[in-house]
C-alpha cells in the first residue's frame, strides 16, 4: 500500500484527484469554511434523511455534482475522539470493498486530535481493512483494488502527517506479522517456525538473534520451561533478538513473549470445544516479534531485547503431571497443580534469563488466564506493574495506540493462594482472582528489575465468525518502547 500526504485546504477538497474521496466528519454539523460543493452534497444527503451526524453513519455517493472524485463517502465520527475517527474511517473504507477504487483520498474535518495521531490511525485502519489471511486458504478472496491512500492535510501539517504515516506503517507491519504468525495453524506455526521468522527479520534488518535448543536451555537450568515441552514431539526453542539503537551503556528494554504454539492443556486436558483456538496461545510471542518488526523500521534511540520461550503443551507418557515438582532457572521449586497453567512455567525461566541484560525495564506479554477474559473481556488487556511510573507509561502507550490496558492489583495478600506443602510455590491458586495470582507467581521471578506484565488472553484474538488474531498489543508495546528512547 502506498501512503502519502496531499496538501489541500478544506475549501478546495472538491478538486481532489482520486478514485474516492472519504470525508470523515466530527461534530453535529459541518465546520465553517468547508468546500461549497462538498457542503452542498452533505446538506442534500441530510435533507433527504440519508445521512446524520451520528457516530457510525456512512453514505456513499456516486459522481456528486461539483466534485472531481467519482465516489464520495461520508462518515460521521460523533464527538470526534481519535477512537471515533478510526471507527468512522473503518466504516468508510468498508464502503469501498468490492469496488474498483485504487486511490482513496482521506480528509478529516472538525477534529481536535493531532494530525500525527490521525495519520497513524489512518494507516492502521486501511491495513486492517485490506488484511486477508490466505496462507492455508487458497480460496481466500483476492486483494481489493485499493493500492494508494492520500491523507489530505494543510501544508503546515504535512510534516506531522508524514511522521504519523511512517509510525502507522511500521506498527501496521508489526501487527500484520503478529497476525500472520498467530493465525497459522499449530502444525505450521511451530516453535521452529517462530525462530525462523525471527532469523528472517534479523537478516533483513541487521539485528542480532540467538536461538537456543533443548541442550542449551538444559545447560542454563531452565527446568520449568523444559517441563512444559516434555510432552511434545516438537522441539522447544528459546529465542533472543537484540536491536541496538542506543549506546551499549544504555540499559535495554526487554520484552518477553509467551510462545505456546499449541496448548492442549497437557495432562490437565482442556475441553474439546474451541480447543482449536489454542493455536493463538503464542499471541504474546507473536506480539513481541511484531513489536520488534515495528521498532527496527522506526529506528528509535533505544536498546531492545526480545525474548520468546516457545514450545507446545501436549499430553503424552513423558508429559508433566499434576503433583510433579520442577526446579526453575532461579532455583525456586514449583509444585504443578494444573498442567494447563503452563504459560507461567515457561515465562518464569525467561524472566530469570532477562536478568543478564541488566534491563531498564522488563515487560512480559502472555495469553495467560481465562480469568482475565472474565474480568476485562476483549476490550482492555490486563496490566500489572511493579511501580506507578511504569503503570502510567504503559497506560499512556495504550491510549496513544488505541490499544488499551487496565491496571490490575498486585497486593501481597494474593500470594497466599500459591503456597505449597511440597515446593517453594504452587503454579496455581484458587479460581478467584486467577489473573492476579498468575501475575503474583511471575512477580517472584522478576524481583531484580522494574517489571510489567500484560495478560492478553481476552485481546489477542477474536472467536466466532470473525475468528482470528488481532495483533494486539503491538501498538501499545511499540508506543511504550518509543517512549523509553533517550
């Protein structure tokens, strides 16, 4: 997709040369000074009852009088927040699906949001509208005609718009990589596949990658990680990628992703219904890999380390059993009460491994608990942080990216449920507060640095008719990494 800016004043929009002009309007009326031909077309549509200034309303017009573009799409954004702008544009783009418009020009009128933010969301809305998974579906519909999108801005705003487009393109590329990895079935997206995708990114962008196999992680003492992989015939992979955009003396940001490429639950077998969706259990790994993809495009002055612990969780005669006790890389022993609480078992060793980088901050990302889905649904990711400043930074990053999170508690009282008579800690507590006790488990292994945790079990994918990966929280993570640049 070719994204660019197009300079034009709002009183000259009718002269825009494009196959379709998408006019996204905020407020309950058109702003003063809008192009007369456009104002007349909108006024006529309102008079006929075909269009209202209410969020979610769209109208497509063909060859409207006095307008150069043969198609005009009107979209109302209500009060005009950035979120409403994104939603309205998405609806407008929906009007172009299946049509022959190769070049769309987009104009936002009446908005207070920054041009840079609107530009970023324009790219993401377009990228989402044209994305089609086709790797294992040859019958998927062909790509639409849309190949070029111009964002109409004033000359004074052109620089900011270009910056927003560039950030939007990078984040969209990261989201697409995350979606492609997560959408692939478990027999395609194996731990080895994730390692290959990371190596390909290293080759194309000149970053450092190290992939550790079973022998290497055994040597490191990752007994907890290894215990989860034992039941599968697919070999585990421990992937470490490094982007170096700042001086070596600058402590890195470390992102850790849960890479369970298929989760059967192990011996504590999951119910059969919707078990196919457990191919998405590597959504954390996909998102940190997608974030790396975005960061290497944007080249911020920051050091970034991405760690992915990848394996399958399968039942077999070799598999981890309830009642087993395993020894983590940290030396802490863990009693296994439920083999379906495996994500925290691979993450705890990855969090211990992260210590060697003397990090400025570590954020782990995981489709960790069904409890978080119950708590927050599919709107916000659950966020835990070891200090208020980190929590504020993650919240702000989510708001800037329209990839929201919500801070959850880390009271020490919640740790009571993880006590064990046979090990230093149990891998699960009671059902009550399950997302919190999972976070408290991880916190035990992250005491030597600033630490955050994102439980994305409700936001990493959608089920039902729209089943598929969302690519979240690539946007949040990218904005967070950019905020840490010096």
